[in-house]
C-alpha cells in the first residue's frame, strides 16, 4: 500500500470522554485528518467466556497508510480496554478534493 493511500481506522471505547480525548490528540498530532465519534451504540460480544452487551462509542479515524502505526500506538497507549478494536479499511474512492485535504492534513507538522 502506498504511504499516501487514504484509510479508515476504526476503534471503539465505552467512554465518550476518552473517545473525545483520543480523537483530539490524533488530529492535534496530525496522525488523522478527521475523527468522527458515533454513539452510543450497542456491542454484543464474547469476552472471558461470557456473552456481554455494552454501550460503546465508535471512532472513525480518517488517515493515510503511512500514519497507521502511529494511530495504533496512540490508541493502544490511551485506551482503557485490554484489547482495543483496531480495524484498518482502505478508502478506494471518494471526492478528490476531500482525499487531497486528508493527505495534506496528515502530512503537516504538529501545530
């Protein structure tokens, strides 16, 4: 994957405040151009041999391939889950103007 290819990284957290802190830090450090916080939403999953249902907030992180490692590292460092969700999806198309903006934002130095 080319370093400037746009991607979406998805993670969730059970705390709105934590979601906002992670999102703000990702954008401040230019690791992400934009982070959307969705929720609360309901997640159903198996953890420690039990089916659990929890309210969570989803972070949709817009970045480029070259920033994936930094995004993952920050999320893991700040996260309160033992195993935070980290899913990377390629962006295969979209508005040229938006994708150019995304690349510029993740290529700049921290403000």
